[in-house]
């Protein structure tokens, strides 16, 4: 079985992006800029944002983090987004989720100009992706897609099963696989006989947030299995896939941690550069 090393593949992608930033700097005499808005002091969000900032600086992007307390008014955040939309030195804007309850997430997402939406959450980018047009693609599914392509460059005609239907992962993942001419089944918590559906998949992407849901006897021999789940359990962090069981049957499998996670941040950098190129 091939262990899909997300850390290594993400490091290779970051090296490519670093070179691209240098060539864009030569061509346009400026560099792509990523601005992150962080509200409150939730530990996971703080860690993510630090990792994003570090990765952006390492490849030579202009990186800025704007921090607000939990109590910040929605209007202040929306006004700041408006200001960043008009700032030519900012190529990409990201508001770290989740947000405090008094701030309307959808309002915030829709306030970001689609061409600066590095998360790919704006309804216009969602619509463009599902219509097969150019768009920003959410970072986690994009990372999963690039990992799958490393193992199997030609996905045409493959059967893919996506477990989970979230706007963050399941839905965009389905669109990316359809674009590659896969036959895609999207499953979720209400699917009857989930095991039988999974067994049809040449590719399985599990993004449902249930520890070790996908068992060894759910997976057909030589399937490619991508585990997006990060679940805290008594035995530590585990994915949505039972690693020990599935590793015995799959052709390739991502570990948790060290699989999809590192790719998510690398894809955020990639999206920032793409936004810069589209604006210039």
C-alpha cells in the first residue's frame, strides 16, 4: 500500500509556489498579498492562523493578520473587508471560521469580492465551480484532489464515493471529481447501506467527522482512500477511516495527521497566487 505523504507533497507544492512568486515579482514588480481576519481567541483558530502566516512568509507572500476581540461589532468587520476589497496590494482575503454568534457568517463570506475569496466560499465561486467555470476552489477539497492526482493522474471513468455533503468539503469535492469525468456518488448520514455504496468506489473521500467510520470491509481492493476527518478520541487523533483495517486493502491511503492537513494550507497559498494572477 502507498502511504500518501501529505507533508512531502505539500512541501513540493510550496517549493513550486515559491518559484512562482519570484517570477511574478519580476513580471509585475509586486508580490501577492494574503490578509487574514481573526476574531476572538479560540486556540485552534489561533494555531491555524499562525501556520498560515508562517507558510505565506516562507514562500515570499505579503502576509497580514488583523485581529479583533470576540466582542467586535459585525459592522467593523464588514467595513474592514470593504477596505481590503479596494486595496490593490491585497490579492486574497480570508476570515477565519468559526465566527462569534453575533456575526452573520454568510454576510461576511458574501462581503469578500469573489476575485479575492481565497477560501472559495463566496456563492459566485461556488456557482462557477459547479458550472465548470474558473473559480477559487475551497482549500481542503483542492488538496484532496491534488493528492488523488499524484496517485492516479487519469481519473476518467473511475467510480468515486464522497462520504459527507458539507459545503466545505463534500460538495466541492464532488464537483472536482465530476470535472475529471468520474462517476460520483455523494453519500451522507441518511444514506441507506453506506457500506455498500463505499464498496463501489475506486476512490473514497471520507469527510464526515465520525471517528473510524469507514472500515476495512467497506473498501474494495486497490481503492484510493482520502481521509479528511480529524477526530479527538481517547486514543488520540484519528480520521474518519479505520487506518489499520483499510491500509490492508487500499492501494493508497492518507494518514491522519500528516495527510490532507498540510495540503490545505499549501492550497491556500496556491489560491492566493491564482487570485493575484487573475487580478493582474
